[in-house]
C-alpha cells in the first residue's frame, strides 16, 4: 500500500458534501477566487476547484481554515498538489 502524505499540524483536509447542495471543506490555506459558478482555493492537499451554479460561501473560519458552500454543486476537482498559490491578503489571514 502507498503511504499517505503527511499533513501539516492543525486541521486535517476534509470534504463533506451533502446532497450536492451543502459542502464543507477544511484544511484550506488560501482562496484564489470565487463567484457564483466557480470557487478556486488551495488546501493542504493541493488546488481545489468547485464548480456549480448559484454557489455562495455561507461561512468561513480563518482560525480553522474552513468554509461552507451552498448551491448546486456540479464538481470538485483537484489540481497540481505542488502548485503554490500567490499569497493573497485572505491567504495571509489563513496562515
């Protein structure tokens, strides 16, 4: 069996999707951009793109590195694990 990558200390990266309407994500390090059709963020496991319709970020916790999204969620797609985000103001708050 392959060895699982080690996460940095703190909140693990978890995703919970309920009925394709409610999404909870933890282990976030930065949010790149968001609108009602796409949310691009960076997690401890790499870049994550959430696509759908009428997406809204309901809650965001800088201390915990987590957020909750509501809307019609179509897909969750990971990008390059090694891709580093440019550090934004919001990203500085997550660190």
